[in-house]
C-alpha cells in the first residue's frame, strides 16, 4: 500500500526516539494530525524485528509506550549507515511504498560526527533530491561547536540540499510558552506599547536545572553550559523577546527580525561569570582536570533603537536549587511614583516557561484599611491543571510543523551564524572558573560582580 507520509528515523534505537519521538508520533497519529496512511521506518544496525525493537524502546523509557498503536505504523529496517550501497536498497524500499505526492521526512537522531557521511549517502541515493520540498532532512543540535565548525557543517549540507529542505531542531522552541511569546507581546496593547527602553529597565532570561549532567558526559564535557544552552535555547528566547514586529507573521519574516537582534548583540565583559558545580569532576567519564563550565552568567545588550541600553541578564546552570525557566521584565517607576512618600515597587512581568506555563504581572495597590499603605498585588495566569495534560509536547508540535512545512520554530542558517559569532566572543573573554556548591553561592558571586561595578 502506497503511503502519504514516510518518516525515516536514523538513530532510532537511542533515548531520543524512545522518550520523545515515538510518544509524539503516537499522539499525532491518535489525534489524526498526520495521515492515517503513514509509515515510520526505524532504521538501525541491530538484529531486531519490529516487535523486538519496540520492546527494546520500552526499556529505554519509564513512561509506557502504546505498543499496540505503534505497531500500526512503525516498521524496523536494518541498515548499516556507513555503507552507501545500503542506502540504494533503502531508496528502492521506500520508492515501492510511495506515491508521487508522498511526504518524506528523514530524521537524523545521530551524533554530529557521523552526520556528514549520512547526509552524503542520503543525497547520493536520491532519497532527497535537490529542491524537492516533499523530501526534507531533520537534525538536532549541536549545530557545530563554534562558528568555524558550524560553517563547515552548513557548507556540507548545502552541497546536497536546499536550505528549505533542512529543518534544524531546537526542541526548546516547541515549548508552549515559547510559542506564546509573540502572542503575549504583540496581541496585548498593555505590553506592545511599553515594550522598549523607555519603559523597561532590565530583562532576565534564566534557565535553571536541578540535575547534573546525568549520563551525558561524552557530549557535555566537550560543550558546557555556554555552548549547550546559551548558543541555542537562551539566545533564541532573547531574540523573540527583543525583536521588532515582523512585516508578516510568517516564518521567514519572523526569522529576519530575530537575526537582526542576534547581529546587534554585545555584552559587558566584566559581568561574565563561568562556574562548575562541585562534584562535576567526580562524574563518570569526566577528566579530572576538566575546565568545562556547567554555569554561565552575563549581561547582554541589544543595540537596536527599541532596546538600546537595556541589560539582558542571561543565566543558566546545573545543580541549582530548582528546575525553572522564566523571563522577568522589570519596568521603570512611573513619573508619578516619585511624588509618593510611600515605598513603591517596580512592576514586573514574569513569563514562566518551566516547570509550569504562565504569566505573572505585579502591580502596586492600596492596602485595604484607613492608612495609606501600599502592597504588591500579583495578577497571575497559569495553564489550568484540567488541560495541562492535553498541552502538546514540544516534539509533537515540531514534528507536525515539519509535516505541514511550517518553519517558524526551526533555526535558519543565518541565525546560527549570528549566534555562534556572539558566543565565540564570550568564549574569548578572560575569565576564571568558579567552583560552586549550591545556587546561593554562585548567585552571591554575581551580586558581588554587580556591586563592584
């Protein structure tokens, strides 16, 4: 039977497929968001059939997979991805199951070291033909480890594929509140008219993690917090927060504005702080002399008419007090507030990303009673518990957008180029590596830095 959608997953026996891709595809299939006539090819070199493959995937995740449903559209296909001839066989296998309008998605859940070889084999076997937008390539970060390596990866990909055939996944962009950022900004007059340096004193973008590196030593020690988190997730958030309204709410126009932000970035060298949690060197497979950062903080500036002079405090780290991600916008006092003889607090807008989605706004209000006392009142919205379980996971949204051809939540090459250029400048900044035992200790260091200035 000819299929309307064929998704081929390279690296299908890994954690990502078990924990994220298979559950997301199950939901999309169940909700009829993708064609019922879909085939997911799980590609791997191990001696599995489909049943034993799905059993192995269940062992990689604590959450139960819907094996019965997955068997309706998943098929295991054995392949040695270093052998070009096996890609020719794969092409014939897929062609027999395709019609002229079939959408083909090739998802590379593989390491960056084997990406070039697989990309070349895909192209040589004509699994993806240049300019055919029904045939697309998807791969995960890291998009290089610096500007030079990112440029090399991109040059390699452009030799085989058109930019519009390439989907670079930063899963953070699939989170519900990140998707909601533009709506909060541009669909609410109360924020749209005050979203600039005249009203905003400072902005914090914090992504904090409670866990350590878990079992990611091999990757993490060659990356660190700056390259793993800031280059992708935090700079993407910053660009959405600071960008000007796009000409139209379509992917290329939105990306154009994000790129302008990334290209305008500078930072305060004296604010840069790198840290490493106490115990990192005791983690399995970590060199005892490793200088890898697990924490980074700095103040960035967006040199645009809208935000010139406003500090963006960027912070991310592991082994902190709690897992939470948020954007905190602090406003200047109003011109009238200086006439009051009472303590007046700054208005703050807090956009919460994890662990719960929501928006908080603090305002000043008179305390009930006879005295002229003020209190801070919190106006809060949080995703209701009744629908929290129905909010799509990031990978559901990302996979659906790939199928639909929507590129808004994917990173374009010029975004990556601009972000790596900025990150490389921070890496060159002279700095010490602070060893911290807990969040209070590292935050105290930041306060000392800001006080000294």
